[in-house]
C-alpha cells in the first residue's frame, strides 16, 4: 500500500510538472491548474488505449524510414534509423536493461506526438543540422585542436583602426577555426565614433562543449552540477579564452563600445551572462567581470563627458548626462565654457597616459614573452583603477550631479570646489594617497587655469573677459565706467550658500567697502574656496585696473605684454620652485623628510611639464588663442600635442596644499594688487588732485579757508543784523563767488549754494534761520567715487553747525558797549526819578555786560573746541591716513570714517541730541540777547534779563554736568577740553 | 570521475540527447524538460497514447487560454 501511494505521489508530482510546464501556471491552487490536473489524471487512469506494442512501434519506425527514403532524404533516413537504434540500446534513467517496453512506449509517445512525420520537407533543415551537429563531434579533431592551442599564435588579434598602426605588424593571421571563435557577425557601424574601433572576432559562438585537456574546471564543475542535480539543464554558453577576456577588458578601458563580453546599454556596462572560460566557474568569472565592468562604466562615463565637451560625440543627444549635454549641444552659439574645457583637457591627459599603459599591456600580450593573466593585468592596472574610481567620484559630485540649467558660474565654482575639497580630503590621509593627491593636484592645476586667466586679464588689463559667465564675479553691463556708482555697482559677486546650494546675488558685496566684509564673514560661501583669501584683493585690483584704464592716466607703466608672465605661469613657476626647495620650508620639516623631498621633486616635474606646454606659445597669445578656439581646433590641440605624462611614477604629497597656494598663488595676486591699487592711488592723487578736492571740502564746508568763508558769512550776518532779507539765492551766490573768486578762483565755478525750503514750524528759533542753507561742490568724475553726495550731506550738516556758532559769535562780537551806555545816559537824564525805585540803570547795564561776557565765553569755548580740538586735529589724522591708503576702497573707508568722526564729535549724532539741543538753546539765547542789545536800552524789561540769565545758567549747568560725567567715564576724551573750559566759565559765575 | 553512478548518469544523459534528436526529427515540439518528464511518466507506466492525448489537450487549452487573455477570439 505504502509503495503504491509513493508511486502515486511521484506520478502526481510528475503530472503537476507536466501541467505547469505546458500551461505555465505556477500557482497550483489555480482553478485552471486543478482542472488540468483532474483531466490528466482521469486520462491517465481511465483511458481506453492499448498498451504500446513493440511490433507496432518497430513497424512505424520502419515506415518512417521508408517514407524518408521515398522522399530521398537519405541522410535523414539514415540518422533516423541510427538514432532509434541507439536509443533502444541505451539505458533509461530508472529502467533496467535496454529495448524494454518503456523504450518502446517512449518511442510510441513520440510517434503519437509527431506532427506530420511524413511531411519531412516542412522542417528538414533544422533537423538536418541538428543531426549533423550531433554526428560531427570528433575526438580526434578535438585533440588536434588542443595541440593547436599550444602552437598557434593569437587567433583573435583584432584590427585597430587608427592610431594603433604599430600593432598591425604584430598581428597574426587566424591560424585555425578556433572553437568558440567565429567571424564577427555584428555590423561595425560606428567606425568613426571611437578613436579605436576593434573588431571583436569571438562574438556569438555557442557551442555546447568546449573542452580543453588541462584547463577544464568549468567542465568539471558543470559535471558536478549534472551529477548533483538531476534536473540540471546545460545552458548554451559561449566559450572564450582568458586572453580574449583580457583584451576585451583592455579595450573596454580604452573606451571601445562594441564589445562582446561587455555590453553597453544606456551608459551602463553589463557583463554578458553566457560567457564562460574553461578554467573558471561561471560565478567566479562573473564576479571578476562585474568588477571590471564597474570600472569600465566609469571610464565610459568620463570618456563621454570628454566627447561632449569637445563636441565630439557621435550621439546627437546623449542620455544620462543632461547637465553637460546642454552645454555641448548649444556649443555653436554659446561661448566655450572654459573651466569644463580645461577640466576635460586634464582628464584627457590622464586618459592618454592610461591608454598608453593599456597599450603596453596589450603589446605584452601580443609579444607573448610572459604569461599575462587577467589577475596580473588587474594587479598592474590597480593604481590606475583606483585613480579612475576617484576621478569618477570627483566627476559625479563635481559635474554630473549638477542639475541641468545651472548657470555656468555655479558649475565652474562647484567643480573647482569639489576638486579643492577632494585634494584637501586626500591630503589629510597623508602618505596613503600620494598618488591620488598628485593626480588631483594636476587636475586642479589644469582646471583652475581659465579662472586664473580671467583674473589675470582682469587685474592686468582691467578687462573682465568672461564670455561664458563662469567667473564668480560678473560685470554689470548697465553701469558705465565713468559713472558715479561704478565703484559700487559694477560687479556682482556670485556666491552659493553651503547648505542650500541656492544662488544668492550679493550685489554690492563686491564693492567690499562697507558691507562686503561683514557679508562674506557671516555667510558661508562656496564660491571658489581657493580664491577666498585673496578675493578682496582681486576685486580691488580688478576694479582699480579698470578704472585706471579709463582714466587715461599720464604716466602708466604698462608692463610689456610680450615679456609679462601671466598669473598662471607665475603660479606654476612658484609651485615649481617651492617644490624644488620644498625641504627648506619650515612646513615640511615635519616627518619623513626624505620621502617628502622625493615626492616633491616628482611633483615639480609635473609642473615643469605644464610649463613646457606653456612655453610653446607666448602666454598671452596662448590665452587669447584658447579663448577663440573653435571646437575642432580644440580637439586638434588635444590630439595634436603629444603630451606624455608618466603619471604612474608620480607620487606626491602635498600635505600642505593650502600652504602651497598661500606661498605660490596669493603673493602674485597680492603683488599685483599692490601695484594696481598703488598706481590708481598715485594717479588719483597726482593727476586727479584727489587731495586737492579733499582739502577744498574742508576749506569750504569746514571753514578751514577762514578768510574766504568769513567774507561770505559776515555778509549774510550783516544783512540779518540790518534786518534785511538775506534769503535770496542770487545774493547768496554772489557773496559766495566774490569771496571764493578772490582767493580760490579755480573753485568758484564748482561751488554753489542752495536754499532748501524749510518747514516754517521749525523756524521758531532765530538760530534755525540758517537751516536750509546748503553748500554744494561739484566734484569731477573719478574723485566723486570718494567724495560722494552722501559725504557732502554730512559735510553740510557740519557746515550748518559751524555757521550757527559763527553767527552767535559774530553777533556777540559786534555788540558795542557804547550802545548801551549812551542809551542809559540819555535815559538817566530824562527819567531819573522814575527809575530810582527800581534797580539802578547802571546795575542793569552791568548785568548785561556780565551776561554778554559769559555768553561770549561759552560761545568762544564751543567755537574753539570745534574748530581746533575737533576739526583741525581730526583733519590732521585724516590727511595722514590718506597718505597711507593702499587702495581706493580703503581711501573711501578712511574718508567715511573721518566724516563720521567729525559728525560724532560735533555732537550731531542722534544719540547725543540732548546736548546739541542745550547748545542750540544757548546759541538761541545769544541771538536773542544780541537782538535786544541792538534794540537799545529800554526796549526790554529787567525780567527778561533775569530770564536770560537763568536760562543760560540752567543750560550751562546742564552741559557742564553732562560733559563732566562723560569725561569722568573716559569714553569721550576729546570732550575734556570743552568740559574744562565750560566748567571754568561756570565757576566764575 | 568515472564512478559507476557517473557513468550511468552520462549514459542516461546521452540517451536523453538521442531522444531529443529523435523528438526533433519527428517534430514533436517537445523540449528537453518536457521530454524528461514524459520519459519519467512512461517509466511509471503511463500509457503513451493517453499521455500524448493529454499533452495535445494541454497544449490546445493553454493556447486558447493565452489567446483569450490576449483578447483575440481563437477557437
């Protein structure tokens, strides 16, 4: 019973297999599957067929043979007979003996299933082929082939299409029909696409068995799989030799796309599944090949990028690399993006050396002097492969990850930053990554070239030439050079915030004068980091140079362009010398001096080579030619110059990369900056009389030209005294011109005065009468960058204050004692009796005299303080600083600082307005007082004297207290003199 | 390598190869897998004629199933 059930189970299992095989329903619970199972089961159990009869089967076999003979299909008839005979005498899996009933029933099954066995024409060919194939298996031939393998040279040397002509000689003819090697059936479509087009000659040959006498691990393993798994079905495999694998690997690395083992789809490199070698198992080979394919993919990606940038891509719209495809596709109209071009050039140089290495390996293989195995090749290439991985990583982060549509400036700075960061990252690892750092450094040196050239052009010729808009600083087109805002609004500094990677436009940050520094320190810029320390200098120098160019200055020491070395050349030279004397610098005395020295010398050779390259042309010419290079020329330049960089021997530590920059790049920029700005300062001072204008401002606004301005303001004050209207523009201007024209005729045309209409509410106090009086000085163009209209506003505020003080002083000074005494005498004579009741007149007059003197003391103290202690001494400091100023920005800053200082010290600041108010009150008092004095005795009452006295006393006390407090705190040392003199006046009261 | 079991296995493999050739010659449409299933079924005593009718029926049913899935009206 048990046996029966087991038998049944097996039967059922097989039936299920059969059904799932035919219906391809995998789910056994499926309704259809169950139906099919029931159907099959009932047919198997309850059928009405007779058992297979061996006579009938034999008769059928003979019949078919006869039929085939009749159809004169002799070979097939023969095969048929032989095959059936062979089958009948062969064992079956679970059946003992031969020619059993089972044999016949199997044959009967086939006969039942046979589809029109008579209609042989129908599928004659495939059958014929199959049988022939089976028949021609020949041990003798196989053994002969084994011999061939040893004696025969390379059967599969492909043709290199172009620059590999030297290999043509060593190419050897096919010596045999290598099993597994057939003539390439894939069409060679794109010969012109790749530099090298290889003909892969072992494609698409599938053979069920490829046997080798010794290297047969694959077969042994396959056999093992046969034995262990009864259902193991051999897959069709295409056999290749290890040499073929090696050569395909080499070709893959050199950028060939049509390969047999490695297949390219959509920028991905995959390994063909059915490729086997005889001495390795499938899995083993595949794990190695997958590894290679990953590198191959990196190479392809980089190669594609190179093609795109050089405009050499055969594909019109390359997939995958959208970011850079836009730059390549629009190439005809857009100016070339030089940073990418330079990067590509550097990559190209690396690949040249890499391909050379590949060629040597391939030659070694062809020469067959030594055994070349896949692992030895990989071993030999491993430093290169590591470098390629690194390059690919840099490429991915620096180029490929940039979203499409990003402006060039971001792309360029991102790429440079990525390289820079990578160098620093690898640099910190130290010895372990010498090679990587060397390679990255050379890449960086190449890639940074356009930037340095832009900087060079800018700071030497004052011309920011950047057609592709890749530099972090851009010229604002709408601001002409001879505009007042030129210095501030001409350039835009692009910077990227580190975290959000979004573009920020820092207009005016480039000006650097007031807000620039804070801005750059508060934000984390990813603008090209290596330029950051000298960015300000670059901007200054560039702007200065541009300004200078437009000034057509008289004495310009134009460096001779032919002799002048570009910034890039200078940089390379410095790197070279630094590396040559690297061991002397204190930074390298760390450890392993020997190793560092050695490596530094090697690195120097790289730089030397760069220099050699440069020496082909004059640097400037080189620069210009690079700008106008057509795409074709660009490529010619690539392929034309036979630069051989033996990168495998480069081992560099630039542990001090930043130090290198600091000592090799920054000084040149610094020097240029000093030169440019010094030039500009000299020109401005000499040719454009900057100092003269600054002096003029002080002369007129700060009343330093005392005599001139005295003439001017006394005329006004006199008018006021005479109670005439002075607020007429014509009168004011005439007075001004008269005063200035006498002594400073050159300034008379520049100076003018204006009257602003002032809110009448503010004119309540007599001292405010002067409000609205503004002096204006026309500053010519380049100097108005320094003396802007904002500056003039501050000057005017001080000017107004000075006028008010002067007015008070003048009105006090012009009072005559006789006015009062004469009036008093007259009055004494007339009304002597009346006045006796009150205070005696003399006493009143005496009080007036005293008050006048007190007021005079106050006004004079204030006047002294402002004119000497503040304006004069601050002016001296300012003049000194102006002489020292290195660049225009600094000068502007000094000027602003000077203005804000005097503004502060003249107590004009909002914060100390209460002090100013007190002073104004006193000045007002002075004016009222003088008014009354002028009116003569009797025009006022005794109470008004009392009030004036008390008012003055209050203000005076208040000021003394406040100033004393400030002085005691020590925060305003300059106030000390004012406080002391006021105090002295107060104590005497 | 040449153990009796292996030898037997190889012989059986050869038999199956021969059988596959016969099957191809007869244009039965059987592949290696179905052939090996059929051989095992025959060895278990299934009537070859019944088996062949089952296979034909399965083929036909699966074809029509696929056809109806594809939306075409095929018998």
